């Protein structure tokens, strides 16, 4: 790289990549082996002029050199011979801690080009111009490499320097040479142990070969040489008795050697161990260390009593009192599980009146009386006590099997004057719930231990206890003083403990306890939780469920009965589970309200009378009945508000038809012959299919049918009004308002008066009926949950010849002068009515 062209006064030259080194002449060298990938290798050369404070950069890119295709050598070409070059010598070796003399030549590098040019040699790298600086240098003219002082291999195991060969004008005929100087190891470091003191434990009586532990030593010299090949050995043992352990020379593992390690004889051993390099040869360097091995205790010594017989005294009826302490001897380590004593009473304590525990501080056994002794029963008690250790006994190789150590204790019972004693000390008395006050529930008496009878003993109950019972002060008879009911606050637990005192003639007292328990009784009548029901036309069975406040066995299962014979013939009860039965009608009984007497019998035989009210209603859902009957069982019909309103409207419409017909007859219009075939163009006879299901909805207005076999009408203004009312031509709002709206009123509302023949055009009729019929159809297609019904609009199959009549509005297309022509084409029934009107 031409540095002068970029900056002639460059004083500092550096590279951004440490893998490259730039010399003052612009030569670029690698400081280590480098491989180029497919991408370019780039770095920057930084030039600085410190005085002028100028800085410039040169960007360098390295690319892989393209391989040239080798040319075919011709026979006349000169054959070149490869000669051995001196520019790449073998790595140099320098002995560690060399004594000189210094400077010490260690290698020479030479270039073959020195035969043709004047070559100057130079070098750079660690030991020359990098730390440790000045350790090596190279002669400029000869290429000899010298060391200036001794080197420690453990600090600098090797050096890599870069050697250069250049001409006086700065030309480099040789590639820079990476030369390695290896420092050969000298055994100048003695091995050392990784710890100042090694401590191990081993159980006593361990078998030979058991591993105790391992000592570890290290050496800083060159690995895998004799300088780091170590050997271990035991120098001495304390106490100086038969060697108890062995040390593996290569691994440093310590094992048991003596088969009889007895902690009671030697609690610990101290070993002085040595490690030596050079495979343990005498001229190797060595170091010593200390190992302490502690012998762990095992329970190889059984405890034994210091004394084989003991005697003690205690007053009768004394409890929780210490009467004796016993002690043992154990050779195992104090405070360890192998020496901790565990005492037990082997014989003489069948009634569990005595108890023995261990004092952890002294390891003694403490004998106590936990249940009062009776002098009259036994004046003396003999106990046999045994002892063991907390840890199981291990038989040592040098010891014999021993039996458990025991001792005997004689306890003398001292006679004292004692008070009465209740037998039993706790008496349980069961009382039935709700028993009468003063009911005798039992007797509780005490005896004098001296005489064995109850004479002269008085009884009383101390105050401050539950006031459920009292006791006769002489006989000890127990009676109730209250009605015991488990539903009352303080009696909900159903149990109460009462303390009773017994006092003899000498004023000595004894205590006993009466446990009063309330036994559940059959005091509650079973009753049905819900008694009002609505049953619709599907007659789905009703589930009756009874409740009883009593507990088992005075509650479920229940038995249901209908007590009225007449109703029992119409209704039936079937079991469902222990608490519930189904109520359903027998056959097809009339609609109406039924008050059914039902008796419920619990498991204890108690009968509860109930009355179940069932509204058998002609409905689809119970909400349609609204708590009122739709039809009575006696056959009488109860008409609702809408039914009465429909009947009144029907009567008024029928009267309006008769008045209209009479008016038409009086005008003398009907003089022409009536033909049968034209009547079909006005009124259509609808065939009756079958009675459909009644839609029970409060939003639908009930109507009364005014004709039995179809409708007939006359095309007059009044008759047109009849047809619209019959066909539900009024809106829901008008009906709810209490009136109805006719086509004539709608037409009059439009501002046009019909004074001719009361005829209406098709558009007027369509405008009146279309919104009202759409509203009614929308309401009729919904059930009580505002969902569309599926059975309102039905499609019918073809049933024969269709009707000759066209649209209902076809008559409105006729001319005004033909307004009454259709009256001549009425059917025979209307013809008879017309003749009657004419005669008048």
C-alpha cells in the first residue's frame, strides 16, 4: 500500500483488524493464519500526523486470487528443479530456566535471495516488541536469533514471532516467516496437595477394603511428563500401632486395612502422607500433607442396668407422680443414638397404671404412676423393666451376642382414706327427644372403696352446668327437668356432659360424669312443599315432594295416599323416589280445579295431611291459565271477556245484515231472476277440513263463528262492513280500545262520501284489509314465547275442482250501474229471504 501518496507525514500507522500488520514501507502482513471465505475481507489502515493533527484512512479489501490454468509444458521448456530453502527452519527450542551464557543463540533464519541481494533481517512479536519485550532479538545482517535471559515455561510456554527479509530499498523478496520458539520444561515445581488438611470419617468395625477417602495433589510442570507423574505414600500413623489404613500410590485413595477399628479404643487416626513427582524416584521433588480419620460410633455396646433390683412406695389413688429413677451403663459415644437408652415395662403393667420415660440429659429412666392404685385391690406391685438403645444393636466381629438387660422394681401401695368412687366414671344416658319433664332416665351411684357399698353417700350436681337433668341426693336417680328438643339453641349439639359429686360421711368426695345424649324422635309431621299446580291439556304428571324436619329413621321414605274416594277414582299416585311421588289423572277427566286431600306417612308412621290444589286447564302452557280455570269439571262454561265481546259483536253484525237485506228488498231492486252459477263469483263456500288446535294466546282476539256452513252476503255497504268484521278487519289497537273499525269509517276518514250505491273500489278494499290482515297473521304465527308457530299456515293438497270465483275484489271492477246485478244471482236460501221481503 502506498502510504506516502495518502499522507507523507504519517507518524502513527495502525490497522483496524488485529490479524493484519502494516509496516512503514506500506507492506501488509498477516499476524496469524487466515482463511478467506466467499465474501471479501476488508479492514482499514489508519494514518495519523500527531503534530499537524491530521488523520486519514485507507480501506483495504482482500479477495481470493483466481486460480490460473496450468499450461502444458513442451519438450523444449526448461525443467526447473526444486531446491531446499533455508527461509523456513524448524521451530526453535529453549530450555526453561537456562543458565546461559546470555545472549544465547537459539536459531538462525536465512533467505536464499541473499545470494543476489543485500538482505536485512528483522522480527516482531511476543518477546521482541511485545510483552515480555526484549527477551529475543535477531541480528540484522546474519539472521541469528538470540535470547537475552532465562524464561519460565509455566508463564510463557511458547512464542510465535514473525521474521522479515528486506532489501535496503525496502523490497521484500520473501514472504514473512512465522517462527515458533518452544520453551522446554524443567522440573522446577514440586507437587502440592490441594488441601492443607484432609478429614475423613469411617464407621467402626468396617471391613478391610472399605474406601475412606482420597487425597489429591497437583504439579505445575508440563503435563504428561515425568515432571508431573506423581506417587503417594503414608509416611507415619498416629497412634503408632498396627497400620490401620493403606494409600494407593497412583490414585491417592485411602482404604481400611485393619479389620478391627474400635472407636472405644482409638477414636481417631492421623496420617502423614507424601506425594513425589518423577514417578516417585528419589531425585523427584516431594511434598507432605496431613490426613485425619475419625472413627464413627456404631451401637456395638449394649446398655446394662447399674442395679438389678429396686424398691419404692406410693400412696393409693396418686396419679402423675414420679416414684423412681433407674440408670444404665453404655460404652458407646455419649449423646449418640448408640448410647441413648429406651426403657420399657416388660411385665407387671397390664392395667397401664405405670409409665417409664427417658431423661435426655442424664439418660436415666423415670418411673411414674399414671393411674391411681387401689390398696384394697393390690398392696404390692412388681414390675420388670428392660432397656435398649435408640439405634439397633450391631454385633461387632470381636464381640458376643448379648441378651437384653433387665431389672425388677417392687412398688408398695400405701393405704389412705379415700372418697366415694363412681362406677363407671362416665355414664351415658340416652333420652328420647321431647320426653315429658320429670321422666326418670337412669341411676348413677358411687361406692365407698373401704366398705364396698353406697350407704351414707349423698349426690349433687355443681352449678354452672347445662340445666337438663337433676339427681336425687340419696338414691342417685336421674330425671329430666326440661323438655329436651334438638331444635332449641343450646340443645342443637344433642349432647351435654354433667359432672356429679358424691360425698361420704367423712366429707370425702368423688366425681363422676353423666353424658346426656338426646336421641332424635318422630315429632314433625311430613308436609308437601308445594301444593298449588296447573296441569295443561298434555296432562303431564305432577311431582309432589314432601319434607320432614326429623332425622332418620323418622323421615324418608314417605308413602302418599289420596284420602277422598271420589277423587281417588279420578287421580292416582305413583312413587318416584324416597321423597317424591307423581300425581296424574286417571283417564280423560273434565277440566277444572280439584282440591285433592293427600296424606303423607313418614318412616316412623307419623301422618301429615295435605291438600293439593290442581287447576286442570285447557291450555298449552301454564302461563295461559293465569291462575284461573278455563273450564270446570261440572260441565258449566265460564265465558271470558273476549268471548262475551265477540258474541255481542256477532249479534250486532247479524242484526245489521237483516236490516240491510230488508232495506234492499224495500227499494225494489231484486226483481230479476236469480241464477245459481253467478253466485260463486261473490261468496265462496269454503270446505271444512278439520278442527285445528286452538291457539291459546292473550294477543289473539277470540271470535265467535256466526255461520255454520259458510258465509253468504250481499254486495252493499252494510254487508261489506259485516264481511270485514267477520274477517278480523279491525286492528289490534282498535279492539283493545273497546271498539271496532269498519271499511266505511276508513273510507269516510279519507274525505270522500259514498252517496251512490255504497260500492267500494278494489284499491279501497285492499288498502283497508292488507295492513290489518298482515298484523293479524304476524300475531297469530307467534306463540307465548314470541316465537313463530309451525302449524298456523298450512299447505293443502289438491282436493278436486277449484272454485269458479276469482279475486274477492273482482266485483269492484264492475260499472256503477251494475252495482245491484249480483242480487239476481243469489242462492236459494237468500232467494227465499228476498221473496219474504218483497211480500212485505
